[in-house]
C-alpha cells in the first residue's frame, strides 16, 4: 500500500499560514501540531497489541481522545472566535476522521491488504473520459481528457489510460488517474441537502466503476432518516449514533463568553456520544468482505443452493 495521505496535518499547516489567524491562536495551533505527531506515533504503536479486537479498540480510543482535544481544547476554548466561526472553512476538526480511516486498513486488522496493490485514503478518482477533437480539428489521441472527483476516502488502484489513432500508439495521449473501488464521503453533520448531494455523487461513482461501493459517513445526524434503497449509496453510517445538538444550543457558541457558559454541557455531550467503535467496526467489516471476496466454487454453491 502507498503511504497514508495527511489531510488533517495539511489543514493545521494551512491554519498557521492563514493571515486572519488571531495572534493568540498561533501558539495553540503550534501545540496542536506537536500533539498531532504524538497521536500518529500512538496510532502506530496500537498495532503492537496484536489481537485485532484490541487493536481496533485502542485505535478508536486514540481517535476520540485526539478529536476531543481539537474540538474542545483547540477550537471551543479559543478566546477569539475565529477558529469556531470558521470551522467549515478551516476543516481542522472534520479532517481528523479523513486522516484516521486509512489506519483501519492495516494488515493487523485486514491481513489481506498486505498482498494487494492498493492506495488508501483521500484521493482524486476517475469519473469519466471525453475527447476534444473533430474531423476538422484533429488532435493526438482524439484529444483524450478525463474528469476526476476528489474523494474524502477511497480504496483505489492506479490506472493508466492511453489513446491514439495509431495501432502502434504513435502520437499517443497518456493520462494517469485512480479507480475508486470503495469510496466514502465524510460529513460532520448530515442534513437533507448533503444527503441529496451524496446520492448524486454515489451515482457518478457507480456509473464510472460498476463494481464500486459508496458509503456516507457522518458524525451527527441532522435530518429525518430516509431509505437508501432507491439510491446508489450502499450505507449511511452515523459514527456517533446521535443527533446534532439543537440549534438553540449551538447559537450560544458563536462568542467566547457564551461558549464559556455552555462548555461543560458541550463536553458532556461529546463524551456521552463518542465516535463509535461499533460503527467504525461496521465500516471495516464492509471493506473486509470486499477485499476477501472469493470466486464461488461450484461444489460449494450446489451444497448450499445459492450464491
């Protein structure tokens, strides 16, 4: 497997370089970078536990501890309002899960991945191919181009495309991309608009790769649940198994003085609804089944009567 991408670290670095970052927050971001590197070391050390159940439990524990630190100590406790009000743009918090997911796809938890050539983590995957040429405006390789889509998480394989009007591929056009076989979108909270957008994305993913699987992962539910059966989404997984805090509570988080008064309430809610080992384990089970999928043997099929 290729080296894991670092979307969360990139967001921390970008925040440090942001001209609008309040001066008082700079040392706090720098401290978060140090904490981030310790978190990575702890995640790597978790694999030494050996037993898959213990490894998974430790990984989720470390995820919750670090996520709570960023959510509360870094963002919520800031005496300025920039980090909290700009959460959606800075993505310091929701990029944590994106960076964490590849740690689940490890030989300690899925032994089969050690023998397959795959890329795991946020990436840009193939969407479609098109040609920008005509009889009166010929181009090499018919002007082949590809459309791609940024994915929060994907299990993918490198793909090379080559097009030419010549059977020996002289004057060819070559493109490199990734084919996403498992794609997941990660949301902090899931509302109806986001769900509809995800339905469209899932359709595009499966239109380009018929055997692909698409999952929607969210921390909090912020909509009335609907069936995914008529959509191309394979499953929606609510990582905290809880609804988002009510808007009448969240409205008091926009200033430091208000956040101070509701800090204990906010921390209690986060701790009462941690990122669930069961739900992240469920996502891992889906992936494990796909990687372990074997070609049916005729005798076994006839014994059980189905396949």
